[in-house]
C-alpha cells in the first residue's frame, strides 16, 4: 500500500483510507524526508513541513534565555530543598519546634543551667533519660549542625543562581547550574 504525507495536517495518509488529495507520495519524496515515516526526529531536531510538500528535519529553536535561565535556577532551588530535607524531617511545623527548642537551650546554657529549665529542654531530657544540662547541650549541638547545613546550602544555592543569572544568554544554563547541584547533592547527614 502506498504511503502519503499530508503537509496540512503533518500526518501520514493511506490510499483507500484517507483523502490523499493535496498529499505527497512517499516514493516522490527526497530520501532524507522519507525517514519521517520510520523514525522520530533526532534529539534537538523536529520534523517540520516548510516547503508545503514533505517534512524536513530541522533544529528546534531553543527556548528563550529567560525561560532556560529560570529552569536552571529552579533546578538549583529544588536541589537545595532536597539537601535541606536530608538533614531534617518534612513533618509540618517541626522546624519552628526545633527553632524554639534551640533558642530555649541556648538561653538555658547562657544562664549557666540555672533557674527554671525550659519545657522544650525538660521534655527532651525526660524523653531521652538525660539531665537537663545534657539535653540543652545536645539540642544546641544539633541546632548548630543544622544551622551550619543551612548556611552551606544557602551559600551554594545563591552562588549557583548568581552564576546562572550572570551567564551569557547563549550559555548552557543547565551546565552552569550542574556543579552547584552536584555540591548540594553531595551534602549528606
């Protein structure tokens, strides 16, 4: 059965099934255009009918620089979020609880472990069968580690986004972003 190409709909037509008026026979097409029937376009290319007769494989125009730049910075933000999540839970409202416990522990340590022990420190001491002083020290140590992670993630994230933002419009923004994404992915608890 003869195969045809309909340039208006950019689809294949078969004689006896479709209207083949205004179509081009596969056998009348140049060899490189006949490939349209048998394979997808190569990466970075698409099949387009520019001449009104048969498809041609042409390079895909890249997205505007602003769109490519935004996608690359979003990829950095996503990697930063994933890095932060590896060091903490994603339970809703747990971060404010950690921040409250940390500030209470720091204040209790600054008081020389005297006076009323904050509830957040006391509940930690009871839950883990340690003294109030040990609980405050542990909460502070964990909080300091978390804050150091946040500082590292922030530095990498902002440096990476700035590198993407200041790259030339014709740059491969994903390639510019990748080293920063790799750094964020390398952060492990």
